[in-house]
C-alpha cells in the first residue's frame, strides 16, 4: 500500500509569492552558459537559489537579475516583470523520466515561452503546483501514487478554483474517468500515441485561451 505524505495544499497555495522562478536550463540559455555552470553558481552560493522537493534548482527572477548586474552581465528583457512576453510556468506531472525529457526537448524546440518543471509523482506534482502556480498543468493520468482525477480533486478544495489549464495525457483510461475529468474542468485529454507535438499544441492552445480570457 502506498502511504502518501500529508500536505496542506491550502497553506501551500496561500503562501506562494507572485514572483517567478527559473530552472538551471532556462538560466543557462539566458546567460549563454552550460546548466552545470548555473548549478555551480547556485551550489557555491554565488547565485541565490533553492531546491524543490524533487531536487530541481530554482532561482527567483529578481535574484538572477541582481546577480547579473552585480557581475556586469547584461540583464535579458525577459527578466523584466514588465516584459510584454513573460515566461509562463508549466508543471508536468509524469512518472516516466524518458517521456518527461522528450517533452522538455519538444517544448525547447518550439516557440513556446514557458518555464517547465517536471514532477515524478502526484504528491510531488501538488507541491510544485502549489509552489509555482502554473498557467498550465500537464498531468499523466496514471501515476505511482495518485491518478489524474485524484490530483485534481486535491486541488479543487471547497471554495477554491483551480487557476490553471489542465491537460491530461494518457495511454488509455476508462471512459468513466474521462467523463469525470471533463466534469472537473479538464478541457483536453491527449493520447500519448499522438506524439509530443500533440501535447505541445495543446499547451499552446491552453496558453492562448488564458491570454484571451485575461
């Protein structure tokens, strides 16, 4: 039997700040260095950052901008909070490491301006969602601890609305589960056999819907 960690999702979401966080890969592209160099900056205390519960390094955009200015490096416009094209946060909850890496590469090869975080379990996904407040959640239906329905149920607490587009990816699922997911607000269910581009397209459309609704 899986014994999950008890997490107060309300407390996590209420404590999240409005600032954005970037991972080592995104920072490396901005600074034109390797991800290993960024990891070294963080681990040695040169660049202020923290580790997520899943071990990923994260840096607040303000701290990265301050670091660049301190060392005489140009500050990319993307770090400006007033930038017309801010990085949207996307959390991918996927227990298959190879699938997660392939999706990361597909997103990097696209024109999407997103900061991607991958969590391997439903409980880790809940932590990441609470931490970064993503615009889009890509949620594998079958996870080692919780399925997609159970993850969303924990996010939809009484009196609370989920402020994110949810895309569920699956190899297969019961029809009753698909009906339940749509009743909870899931607009898109993507079959994994349709390929990575189908997921990237679904993410793009989800971001466009959010922009149009803003």
